[in-house]
C-alpha cells in the first residue's frame, strides 16, 4: 500500500496552550478576589465593576470557557489529527476558532464587570456575544467533522467520540438556553419565564458541566493518559457502554438543581433517578483511566504528569459519586444553597479539569518545543501545591455548608428557630472562608510556578511547527459489525450522538411547556410595574442572585424564616427567573411581604444598600453607593414593556407609552416616604427602583 | 511514533497479549500508538449500574403510581408542619406574668436577643437608626413593659417593625423588653437618634 505524507500543525495547539495558561491564571485570580471579598466586604471599595455580584460570573465564565475551554481545544487540536492520521481540515477555520474564542473571552471580561448580563448562570453573556459563540462553535465543529471525513484510519477512537458529543451537545444547549428577545444591544430578556426558564437553565447549566467540563476532558484523558503512560486502554467494551450511557443519561439530570422547589414532582424525580443512574457510566470513565495505568504505577511515582492525571481522575470519580448523592432529596435538603455545592464543583474544577490540564501541559510543552521539561522538581512542587490547595479549599467549605445548613434548620424546644437572624449562621462559618482563600492562594501559587516552568522550557527548546507523518489512504473494509460499524461512519456517529442527547430534554420540556397544570395559575399574580421592572434589571445587573436566592423551599425551617414557600404560578412573569443557587445572604422571595418574618421598611433598605454594616454589623455584603448616586435611565423602559408584551406578559394594550409616567409616579411616592423619614434622596435615583422591586417580592399571593 | 514495545505473540493467533497484565490486546485497534485491551466490563461495575437502574424504576413507580408519602413534596411538607405543631405545643401555651425581669440571667438572655435581632434596626447600643432610640425617655407607643411586649407581638408594620410573635417566644420577648427598660434606658449611645414620641418621666 502506498504511504501518503502529511503534516501535523502544532501552531494551533501552541496558541491554545498559552491561552489556557494565561486565562487560567486570570480566571483563578478573579476567583481569589471574590474569596477575599467575602471575608473583607469593603475590598471592592465601592467600585461597581469590582463588586462580588459582578465579578463572580466573570470567575465562573473565565474558568469554564477560558481556562477549560482553551484547555480542551489545546488537546483536541493536538490529538484529533494524530488519531485520524491526517492534518486538520482547515488551518484557517482553526485560526478563526482561536481568535474568535479569545475575542469572546475579552468581550466577557469587559461586559460582565459592567453589569451587562442575562443572569442565567454560565450563560450570562448578552445576545451579541451569544451569537458570536454559536458561530465560532460551528466553525470548530465543521473543522472537527471535516477532519474526520478526510481521515486515513478506518475507525474513530473513543477520544473522538467524546469530542463529537461535546460539539453537538454544547451547540444544542447554548442555542436553546440563549433564545432571548433583545431590548437593546446590551439588554435582552429570555423567552422562558420563571420555573420554565429555570428548568431550561439548569438543563443547560448541568449539561455545561457534563459536556463542557466532562466529556471533552474524558476525550483528553483517553488520549493523554495512555500516551503518557505508554499503556493500552483498559477496556474497549467499557468505553462503548460508558460513552453511550453517559451522554444519554446526563442530559436528563438537570432538574436535580431544582429539588424541593416549585418544579413539579415528576420532573424532580427525573432529576433524582437519572443522576443516580449516572454513577456507573461516570465511573466507567474513571476505571478506564485508572486501570489503564496498571503495570505503570512505578512510572506514576516518578512522573508529575501521571501523578496529576491520577489525582485528576480520582477527583472525577469523587465528584461524580458526590453529585448523585447531592441529587438525593434528603441530602439535597441539606446541601442546596450552601457552600457544600461550592466545594463539590471545585473538586471537579480544581481536581479534574485543573489536574488533567496541568498534566497535559507538562506532557505537551516539551514535545511542542522538542526539549525536556525545564524542571521536574518544580512540576512536583506544583503537584503538591495544587493537591493541598484543593483540600484546603474544599474541606472547610464542606464543613461550612454542613454547619450553616444545620443552623438554618435548627429549632428550639419551644418551636422557634434557634438562629432566626441569618447573620449568625454567616459569622459561624467565616473562619472557613479564610481557609478557603488560603487554599485558593496555594493553588494559584502552583499555577504561577507552572508558568515559570513552561516559559523556561519554551526558551530552552525550539518550536516544532509541523510534524511529518505518513499513512496509507483510507480504505473502508466492509466487514465491520456492531459498534465497529458506526466507528467507521463519523457522520452517522454524530447524528446518533445528537439523537441520544435530544431525548431527555424533549421528554422534560414538552410537558413542562404544554401541560398547564405544571404551572398552576394564581390569579392575583400581576406583572411588575415599570419601576419594579427597572429595579429588577438593577438586581440582575448587580448579580444579587449570586448571593440571594428567591426560592423558599417547602420546609418548616424555611417557611418560618422567610414565609410561605414559593409557588410555580408566582414566577410566570419572571423573564429571567431569579431563584439563585447560593445563599450567602438570606432568601428574598418574600422580602416585600409586610406580614412576613423578614420585612424591612424602605428606609432600612436605603441605609443597607449604602452601608450594610451600619444595619447589620457583621454583614459581609458590600456597599452599593453607585445605586444611591446614579439616576435611573428610563430611556428603554417603554421598549422593555413592549418586549415583555411580546413574551406574553399581559400589560394593557399601549401601556408602553404610559410606562415612564407611571414609573415616575411610583418613584415619587417611595422617595417622599424616605424623605419623610429624614433621608435626603431624589425621585429619580436607581435605589428607588430597586427598593420598589424588593418590596414587591412575594407579595402578590397575599393580595386579596 | 511512540510505539516502542513489540507485544509477544501467544498461541492464540487472533490476539496479542499485553505482557505487563497478561490481558488480551484487540487486533486492529491502534490509534497514534494507543492500543486497547479486550477486557470485559468489571462485574461489580455492571451490578452497580443494574442496581441504580432498579433504584430508578422503583423510585418513579413509587412516586408516579403510588404517590408515596415520602416522595410527594406537598405531603412531605404538610406532615412536617403537623409534626412540628404537635411537638412544639409549648409555643401556644406558655403563660407569663408581664412584669419586668431584673435577674441577671434573664437580662443576659434579653441582651442576646437584642444583639441578634433588635440591633438590626435599633443599633447595638440602642441609639436607633431605622427604629427609634430606645435609650431616651421619649416613647411612641408607651414605656411600660406591657407596651413593649405588645408592640413586639403586633408590630408597627407601617413603620417597618414586624411582628415577632412567631420568631420569639413570650419569655424571650419579656426578657428583651426588660433588657431595654433596665439596661438600655438612660445610657448614652454613640449616635443617638432624635427623640420621637412623647416624653415619659
């Protein structure tokens, strides 16, 4: 057979690798900043674009899409051509992908601190950036699929299966969850509302973890672990079963983010059982990773690359067991809204994604630059800093989550909440926040050491721009049966993956949107007034949802603390929903209910926004002086009402024209009340709108 | 590229054997030097998967067909509330004489409640902020222990004072009212709020 010569282009891998290291450091430094902001609430010094609520989304987006994203592309562009014995389909598409992706990251880094956000977690970016993401993603997918088409090996390897699943699923998730109607260039409202929006969002959010943080990294594991250990994959059969089971089951599990909420029981149950059924498929990946190292454990002791892989895969095994446990209602009753979740995701991010990325980088850099790693000792130091950093991060937060949750739920013998004031439960766990920041510092120190090591290695070598290889042209033999058959048909494989990941979403969404009694109507629930709507947009802009939930769960402890539990019908005008996922501060779903247990007067809120510690001495909430100072922009109020009407919110015909007038009237009333209490404030300040919104929260069902 | 090892051919001609583990390598499975073994699924893994699937089936059948009490959210909640009512009957039945408490233990408990709850609006030293100054001799709703006790029960919602009858027991309310009258009255706070209400001598 005649051998054909071709090249592997290393330029793209190199670019993505440097981007991984750079954005990784940035994303983690932002994370460290918000960890310190929780300890020192005045750290942001009244600067809006440094405040926790605005940069927490920057941290999550940067780590997920910039660090892990670039990491996955580094490995995909390195391994795909080698596994398919061909060069990538198009260098140009690769370049467009790289620079497009970096531009998107820069756009995120600018817009999120400015408060330009949709507020749906890990999907915060506004619609123009969403469109850019979709386009760049298609460029990536096209390049991947066309490379498979022009391959020289008959069958596609398991790593590529995972890349395919990543491409198709992320495309579907991103598009479906980002369908928004624009108000302006930087503002849009999701077409879904309330509990339905929440279901779509957590279908997306959970599967962003599954198909952005997990499947591509399993693909990387299937390439780099056997390469680095020079060992065969433990079980091909296991690869098949765990791949298909994983992608089919994962997509169903989103509702476990909404256990004990206004989501109907049947949907919650799907979230529970599909999460439990995911244990084995997830562990299939762990087994295939770890058992591939059988016979090579002596190498693991010496090689920092393999050590990192082992810890990474072990962290994967731990968090994919913990995840299903957190999806059991009894465990979730304790864990949800606490730091337990934060600890859980960081075992995944710091352990699995971090360690696999670092191991891959230490393996790749010497090969890309045809040299030896500058210092194995420094790499080992990085390994230990990362491992201990992860433990110092996670263990205190597990303790914090557990402690705080038990305090929230504790009653005295007489039947009163033992800790009725939320702040007591915060003060109790503050020492754990110090330890977490310490753990984060260790972890980042490790990354900085890696940067030095990588730079020194790069300097000592010479970049290998292209690597030559040769292989005979593709010849399909007809005798393939079973799974071998679809491995030789990449387009069919892609379609089958798409079908596998569509089923779960369809089964959950169709009844939720079509069957009316899933969201029972409550007649007293009315649309927000224009002022409240503007206030709500400030709430969204400031990322209040990053610390305050708006979902009172059906527990005695929550009903006593916050008021009646949240009903699905109360959320029907919430584009987007604001349930939140973490209670660093108390739930606000019934903040406005005057007869409720947490009501505060307007003047309290005013003082609290200006200086939270004045009202609650030990509060860890930052001050919001700019909301007090800024005048409310009512330029797009009418447009907002119109967009809401398009979305089915029943404002009267032509109300948009009257909206600003109504807004001013309501604002004047609130401002007058504040002035009567001795607070010097003008009618047109943003804080008035925010107070209007806060005082509306949860009140509709109490109206007669 | 990096395949450096020639596996030994065994008697079984269809397979090569991995020398380090004695497992069979799959023929024709080589990707950039990566080989795959023909190992079966670990049986404990298969069983784990089966058990979770059985769990799933049992779970949804219990909920969707039998509407099990521990799985239907509304039933669970109602039961929790009924149980709570039964176990904390004391909340309704405790009876106290409305008299200022002067013992240090009660006053210390009163101070604890003040710090946890009341200080949010009246400040730690009682100087007042959103709520009125509790250290001076001016009172909006009266200065007797009954008055303070009553306001904590009913609240003054138009001013932002909520009812604490579901959050504080009668005993706790009595203690904190006593703390105000015995300990806070007559002290000098750092930033006293201007007098509100009528002067009571």
